[in-house]
């Protein structure tokens, strides 16, 4: 039981901010596209209309805000700095994911399993791995990515049933 608790504490400390950052933009409807509707050399959209500046801003804001209770609980402002940087990393990862999907010819909103669920978590993990020795736990990281996968699929289905999201993925 102690092992599960220490993993859950680790998971929340590191993954709550990027998960909130990734999930918050879904609440928006439209906005100014980050790629400015530009196309890549292959003639396909650079990122597509699913990535907006409004989404980036609300994601970074909500992700950083979610690290406030973590900072209070652990009594260090460093967790907010990390929450802010991890949220930016998460949104960058989400955009890298869209860039890859467009290169593969997958239209905006169509699924690419595993990449859709994990892109943001992988880039946030890269950030933490580089700056925080406490994050360098390959076993915890593996379980966390599995949990992110399951949580992502579950929350997306709930959002779809509630009508917040118009697709299941
Ligand atoms: N969103 C946004 N800005 C972002 C990320 C997401 O406005 N930076 C909003 C968009 O309305 C998007 C929705 O959140 O449609 C869901 O995000 P996501 O599933 O990542 O985008 P998709 O529409 O599936 O597009 P893609 O195929 O590029 O992943
Ligand atoms: Mg999607």
C-alpha cells in the first residue's frame, strides 16, 4: 500500500499540471490557429485548425494553476515553476503530435492511437528528466505513461458523452 501511495504522490506531483494543460483547451470552441493557416512543403497544413493560441494560453494558465496546491502542500515555489514549464512542454508536445499527424496525412481530429494520448506526456517527461533528478525513475515513468493512456481514453469518452467533445478521441 505504501508503494502505491508513493507512486500516486509522484504521479500527481509531476503529471497533474501537464494533464490539466493538455485537457483544458478542449473546452474552447475555435480561436486563432497557431500555424496561421500556413501549409508545410508537402502542401498539407502545418498543424491544422485544432491548435489555437487561445488553447495554448488557457492550457499554460490552467496547468500552472493546478501546480499551486502542489506547491503549497510541498512548501516550495519550485513546483509552480516546474508546473509552468511542464505545461508549456505538454502543449509543445501536443503540437508536435499534430505536426506528425499532418505529415502522415491524418486530418485534424482523426485518431492516431498512442501519439494522441502520449505526445504531451512524453515532452513533459523530457523536461522533468532533464531538470529534476527526483523524476529519474524509469519504473514510475512507465506506470505513469500507462496511467495517462488509460485516463486520457476515459476522460475523452466522458467528455464525448457529455457533449463537450465532438469525437471520442
Ligand atoms: N485545442 C486548441 N488549442 C490547442 C490544443 C487543443 O484550441 N493548442 C482545442 C481544439 O478545439 C481541438 C481540441 O482542443 O480540436 C482537442 O484537442 P486535440 O485532440 O489535441 O486536437 P484535434 O482536434 O484532435 O487535432 P489534431 O488532429 O491536430 O490532434
Ligand atoms: Mg484529438
